[in-house]
C-alpha cells in the first residue's frame, strides 16, 4: 500500500511539474489594451512572410506563430485591427482551423479567436492589411527626400502592431521572429532585426530577431535606402541624398554605446543602427531593436540635437531589454530612459550639457503640468488608461517626472549606489516585462532595504501614485543659463541689451532663451531678436518650433510663410500639436490653421492627424 501511495505522490508531483507555468507565463500581466489571455495560451516565436504592395497600399501576410498552451485552453486570442483574415490553420497547414473575429472596439480593434487543443503548438494566419492601417505610412515619391521612389514605414507603438500583424499586442508578451519580406526590386527593406547593408536584385529580404521582443517593437521600412558605417557596430541608413549628412550628424554613436556600456552593462542586441525616415515620421525617434527610427528634424547640421540618439540608444536597456508590462507602467520605459540618456550625454559631451538638458526637461514638465492640471490623475506616474487610447499617457509626465523621481533616488542614496542598483536591475530583468508594483518591490528589497529614513527621502508613494510634483525636488541649474536669466530679468525692466548672440551661442542656450522670453513681447521686439539670431530661418527644428509659438502669439507675421512651410514639411507630433494649438486660440488663427492643415494632412501619420482632426474639427 505504501508503495502505491508513493507512486500516487510521484505522479501528482510530476503532474504539478508539467502544469507549472513557464517563466514566460509567470511574468504576464493583465493588460486592458489587449484581447489576448496569455495566462491561458501565448505566442513565443513568429515566422512572418510579407508581400508589400505599394499600388494597393496593402501588405499581404502569412504569420505562423509558435505557441504555448500551459492551461490546456481550447482557444487562443490574437489582436487585430482592420485586418482581412482569409484563412487560419493549425500545425497541419492543409486543413483550416475554426476562428472568429469579435466585435470592433474603437481603440483595440477586434479579437481573433482561434480554436486549438491542448497539443496545438503552431498556428498560421493568412491576412491582408487595410489601406488605412494605422501603423502603416505609405509615401509617394514626392513625399520623400529623393522624390524618386515610394516609401513605407511602420509605427507600432503603442497598440498599432495589430493593424499590420495579427499578434498578442501587449508589451508584457515577448517573442522572437524570422521574416521574409518582398518589396519592389528597386527598394531596400529593413526591420527591427539583423539587417542587410546593401540592396539586392530580387527585392526579397530575410530577417532574424533572435531576442524576444514585444509586438510594439515590430518595425518595417522600405524605400530608396543606402547604408554607411559609423564604426564596427554602428551605422546609418538614409535616402542617398541625405546619407552623408546623417552619417556626419551621428558620428558619436559609437562613443555613446561605449558610454552606455560603462554605466549599465553590455549592449545585448548586436548592432546599433539608425534609419533616417522621411519627414512625416510622427516622433523624434522610435527605439526599434537594432534599428532606431529617427526623424530628419534631428539633423541640424551642427550635432546639437543628437541627444535624441542617446535617448533611443538608452532604450536598448530601459524599454527593449526591461519593458513596461502594460501601458499604465509607461514611465518605467521613459523615465528610466531619460535618466540614462542624460548620463550618456554627460559622459560624451560634459556635465554642463547634461545640466542644461535637465533644466530644459524641467521647463517642459512644468508646461505639461500647467496644461493638464497639477491635480489631474494623469500627472501620476502609474496611470489608469482603461478604456482609453494609451497614447494619452505618452506625455512629459512619464518622461520628466519619471526622470526626476530617479534623480530623487540618486540624491538620497548617492550616484555610486544608484548605478550599482540600476546595473543589477537591468541584468536581473533582461528580456522581461515589469509592472510598477514589481519595480517598487524590487526597489524596496534591493535599495531601500527597510531603511525608513531613506524611504522618507525617496517618497515613492507620492512620486508614483499621487498627482503633481512632490516637495523636495532635486536642485537643478546651469551656469550657462544664469546669464540668460539675468538678461531676461533686465528685459522685464525695459532694458534691451545688444549683442546677445555672442553670449547665447549653443542650441540649448538659445532654446532656453526662447522659452523664457517675456509674454508681452512687441512685434518690434520679435523683429529685433529675429534679426540677431535668425530663428525664423534656423535649420534647427527645436528652435523653429519654440520660436514659432511666440511668432503666432505676438502676431509676428513675417514668420508666417516659414510656419506654414514647417507644418507642411514636418510630421513630428511634438512640434505640430503646440503650433496648431496656439494657432487655434483665436478665430482668425483657427481659420489659418485649417487652411495649412488641409495642405499638410496628407503628409502626416495617423498618430498625428487623429489628434489634429479632433483639435481643429468644428
């Protein structure tokens, strides 16, 4: 009898071992922005075949997913948006699988529910994207820098990957992938993976991403592209006419990678390359693994805006390596990345450069708090975005309030301990996704360690879970900005000093000067400043955008043609939204904004025009 009982115990233990969730399952968190149920069945690897059709503005796809089904579920759920599903099969591709599409949700799209059994390990979906797929930007030759070939790029963050790939579109679900992509023979295709460095004659390109990534980091670009190496592991892709300028602008990429590794451990993605996209790209950059997508507005001709590259590189640790588990935890990606970015900038360009960027970041944070309202729930680091587009959480709160929270921790424990903690954090959570609660637990265990005095200094409850800014912000300041403050103090006393440009030289100094200008400027003041600095005609998009706000506000109509040209040319949402907002504050300005927007909208990505449509609509 005892041997029988022993056998029963052994069998039970074996059963428990078999049914124990894998490490992948254990880290999955409930995500209100995905229909998927990874606690039941989840994806682990993707074999993707894509045919890019520029004439029809669609992608014909075949997505073969390897899956795990630890719960023995009879259904696996993928996210889709606007996809036409023609067929689904399981392991045996000759037989069709039973599937259904759920009802349409405004933000989430439709759930693709596929019948499986406990032994299913693979499923394949044949599909076609919509010409209006929100992640895909189709550009005519006229909309590119070279004006000769069409261009396609994707933007999958936050939940747009589902509009070009049926997937479990949650940052908490990670998978590796292989892909075969067919494009017109005169174009090159690139992905967030191991990439070619030269165009081939067939138009068929193969890609491998051996590391597990979330769906929002899936990326594809196809166009008239060439490659130029910066060093042995970094380089840049761009349209031929822009390549040399881009390579010169980004000459310090290798130094940035080395600086980052000194801080927080080895770069784990192989190569770090950048692709300069056409102007309609809606963001400054997108940290797609191994291939950062960047806006051409970063190419100022003087390397004054390359901190954006430091930011996207930093995401290779904070975001790509250790990822926010849901979009409510977005600050875990961006606050950490801004902190890391400024440490890279400090190492490569000096402490004063880092201090100036810190002050500018604080100015941007104050503006955001004023716009949203200091007591608004969206000024918390840990958000509640249920029932909303997660893009609503992509504000300076996640970036700059997140940064200043980490600076507060650094002030409390010292930089040496902070660096050791972060290096350990990135190492121990590599290729995992975390919630805010998991980070707080890790912080308490590994850094605060029950020290009540230290915990009071860090004040994490107020920083993370309460709106606004807590008391006790870290002290910040820049010696280079002190002169500007004294100039502007005199300006308010009707003192108009000459020769300012000889003292206010760098792009950061000039940006700070613009942002701190008095609100009661006259048109003659605007004209005199512009004559000295040339802001209206500047090739620096950051300076343009900040200056144009004043031009609109103070009726400096001499800048109007450049404002219109800027909005038609530049698709970066960071610049568009404030300018259209300022224009729309008066009836005359709103009429002007609509006139410009009518011409500009065809060049904009859906991430941009969706917001502006609502803003300017009657």
